[in-house]
C-alpha cells in the first residue's frame, strides 16, 4: 500500500511556544548574526561563498528534519540555527552584493511572508503551529520561518540605519516591541497566531542587536567580545537548553493518539 501524499504524522513537528522556545529562538537569531559575520568576514570566506556553503549544510539538515516523523529537539533547533544564518545571508547578499535598498528588501520579504500565509491558509484552512502534522504543513511552516528571518534582518537593519539608535538602545526597543505584542495578546485579545508570528519576526532584530552589542568593538558601542566568543557562548547556551528539552520532553505537543485518548476520557 502506498503512503498518502500528505500523511498525518505521529505528533506535531513544531515545539510549543514556551519560555524555553523563545529563549532558544533569540539565542539562535543571535548566532545567525554573529556566525554569518564570522564566516564571511573574520574567516575571509566572503558573503557569496559563505551563502553557498551554509545553504548546502542547511539543506542536508532540513532533509533530515523533514523526513523525521516526530519532533526531535536537537534536529529541529539545528535547522532553526542554520536557517537563521541563511536568512541573514540572503538579506546581506541583496544589500551588500546587489545594492538592493533595505526598504525594498523589507517590503519584498514582508509581501512574500504574507503571500506564504495566504496560500498556507487557503490550502490548509489553518495557520496554527500546534498542528504541523503533515509534510505539506511543515513545508509551509519552514518557508514562513525563512521569510521571517530575512524580513527581520532587513527590517532590523533598516531601523538601526535610519534611526542610528546604537546596539544597546536597539536591544531595548525590540524587547519593548515584543513585550507590547505580549500585552496585546494577553490583555487586548490579539489573536494567538498573529501575535506569535509578529513576535517571531521581532526576535530576529532583537537577537541581531544583542549579538552586535556583545561582539562589536567598544569603539563602535559594543562590548568587544568578538564574533567567535559570542557565537560560542550562545551556541553553548542553545546546547544546554536543547539537552534539557530532550531529557525532560518539555515543549512537545501531545501526539495525535494521545489527544484522541484524552478526548475519549473527557467525553466519558
């Protein structure tokens, strides 16, 4: 018997948006910024070579993530870290390599993200991250994630360039923006899906500003840790949290079977 084109998987392939989820997401975005700078500049690979190498590595990890039938913390978060690097490099190539203005990149990636959501909803009738249980939904999810990283990079660089806030102030501004989204969701009933994706986009410039604050020279307003040290610190933090999630099983959405069993117990 052949497998259906879009079989239902055993469990949701995306972790629940808990505190650990958002912590690792911010850490991953910071690594995306510092690692891209490290490979392209510090190791003198150049943006184009770095882009090709990292895209190839990401595709290998993505295939493994896509083929898995359940949420595996190490595999999922490795894919997020790599797509963070790739998303950053896409924007850097457009801005530095092709001279595309940041305002144009921001608008283009914003439109691409909205179009992805529109097609996703039209096909699946849901944008919920709590129910990524088919290959097709997962494909839409990762495409949206890629555009959020590219959009977050372009929009964050645009704000930093236009307002010239400095790294520390930028961290505070983007953190405050995420806090406002949380308040809008909890107090003013902003829809959870809209709130999630707005916060997801905003964590990108927050993480980038944090990475720049730590890595850039003190003469430029940073703390002077350098891209290598900053990347290693945040990668180590990600590893610790992922090991914790793997051991405890926290962040998983109950499997389809478990949810059906729970429904039967409630009905009884």
